[in-house]
C-alpha cells in the first residue's frame, strides 16, 4: 500500500472522517490567506534503558493529532488538537481564520511532487519481540564487562519510532510520508588506580531494529565506547591558548552544524539576526570549503522524503568553494524573501508550526590526506569527538567541549587530553580553514537538534579539517 493509502486508513477510515468534508473545512479556513495546510500525524514510539545490570525503564507511547495553519504576510494562525474529528477541525478553522488578510490574493503554489523513497515504510517497533530487545541490551552489558576488567558501569539504550504524516492543502495537493527511526546508544565507565573515566558511542537511522540485533554491529558500538573510556584514562590536562586545531572526520561536523548551520536558516536571515544576513554571493569561507544540506541520503537520520509542509527533501548547496550560495528555507520565509523552499520546513509534532531546520548538513571532501593535515601542524590540538556546546546565532560565537582530543607534537598525534574546549566565532572560523581532508564521513546517526523548543533528528559530517588560530580553553596551568 502507498504512503497515501496507509495514511488515509489512519486519518480518515479509522477516525471516521470524510475526506471531502475535511478538504472543504480546510479550504474555507484558508481562503483569503497566502499559504497554509492541514498536517495530520500518527506516531508510535518506545524507549528501553538498561543500566547497572538491569532494565531500568521501558516506555511505549502512541500519539495522533492535527495542526491547521494559515499564513498571511508574516502572521501565522495555528491551531492543533489530539482529537481527529470534524468538530475539532471546525474549532481549529475558526481560530485560523483570524489571520485572513482580506486581500483576496492568490494562494501560494503547491510544492512540486516527488516519487522518491529514501527509507522503508515498515514499522520497526512490531517485528522484534520485547524480550529480544531486552536481551540485546543485556548482551551489551555482559559483553562490555567481559571485554575489560576495568569496566565498572555499563548503560545501554534502544529507542525507536514510526511516524506517519499527511499534508493536505486546499488546492487539492495531498502528500504523505512514513518515517521509521531507531537509535542504539552505549556508555561505559572504567576505573583504574582510583581514576574513573567514561566513553560513549551510538548508531541509528531510518531503518529497522534487525540491523542492531547483529552482534557485529552492537559489539562494534561497545568496543568504540570502551576504547574512548580507556583513552580518557590516559589523558592529561589540556593546554590553553591560541593554536592550530585539526578536527577529525564525521561527528565533529556538529561544530559546523551549530556554529554555521543555524546561521544559514532562512528565518534568521529574513529577520537579519544572523551573522550571514545579506551575504549571498560573497566569500564567507576559505577557498575549497563547500557545505551542503542534503535530505536525500537513503536511511540517514536527518533525511526526509518530504518535509512537514509537503515539499520534497532536497540537496541544497549552502557554501560553494567559499562563496555563500543561499539559505535553508521553509515556505513562509522563502516567500517573504522571494526565493523557493528548499524542503527544510520541519516541526516536532502536529502541535508545532513548521520552521526552517537542517536535515543532514556536512562539508564536502577536499584534496588532503588526514596524515598530511596532522603532519603540517607543529604544535596543536587534534579534536576527534565533541560533547555539548553553546552558540549565539546573531554573533556566531561558540564554545564546544571535546570528549576525545589529543596533542599534536611535531606533526604527530601525541598524548590524549582532558578538558579541552574550542572557543571561536562561526563566520571567522570558516575563514581559518586552511586544509580540507579527502576522508569525508557522516556521523553514526545519533544527532538531535533543538530550536525554539522543537527537537528534530539531524545528521552532520565533514572530512578532517585544519583550522588555524583557534582558541583552546584547557585545564593545564
């Protein structure tokens, strides 16, 4: 059955709604507005956490509802409900009518259609028994403790969801998408000579649980978490000061996502609150730096066949060879800025209006080998994995903590360091990239991004990079 067929069954047949009558309510509510849609959502989700040798928590949740949006100029009227009924829709329509402009203008053109399928529409939650999911987490705990006698604590979590959405516009366009999403996380604490350190790793994507039942997959996650913890046992205090910094491939792209990506979202630039406002066509990064936002990668965590406004997911070039080419756009901001939507209108749930959001944002590969880049640094820092960070969108200033980093001494990777933070400015950071590696990697599939209280799954990535003159905050005296 097609995605439209499956979602019709969920939202109309089971709910007892007549689609023609629903379309009439939506059409009347949005007449006299510039844009808008009815967003229908059904979601099943579950989460299991295994900690300290036992199952600590297990949850399962089902949610459904609708959001009705009308847009006139910059004003948005939005109403939502968890009740799928004609009466609830009529009440929402009364609210949305308040933003009618009265201009009687032409309703915005619908998004272009798509026949692409980026991921399975199978529900990952049902085929695997609850007992098998618990056993997976238990096996992770047993394997980690048996691998190294220094292991003191193991935490493992498995989560999944199945989301079905349908976007219905008064011009007759209907678009549906069915999105699976799973994630496996492992955290390990080790102790040696009274010193305790931890390491963690995870993986995920728009796939089924069966992939993670394979011992070759989950054991690799445990091995990586344990490796990080053991590296941290040997770490020394990080130095402080300005120095060259080499960023490893893959997950360090989270710095690119936070320090640069948010500043390239359409709403910040329309309101001129981004450090990149008004700079399209100008050089904002070093030559050789190309950054894309790509929702079309199969099975990736940040991918969407269509966004939450019904626009097909796209591959958008944001920066090309150092030149700013454009922004990530939803329908509202792109219309006000005189451009087209890039398929980046996303929302947390039916209770939230869509806003411009990243999907999979990464930097393309360059010509240099990783060893060549590291070898070019006399004294500096090699940052492999990041933890938390803070960014100011308007100024671009950021602070990020490194969870795995090493000294670079005379072109060689040296001792691991603890407590390193990277301090800088996103726009300035782009101009300090002096070498781009040929080893592009994407993150393992665990990213979640927050903005305006809405959290959505995303992906990041990059090759090895050399940045000159970055400030490192450390613990060494």
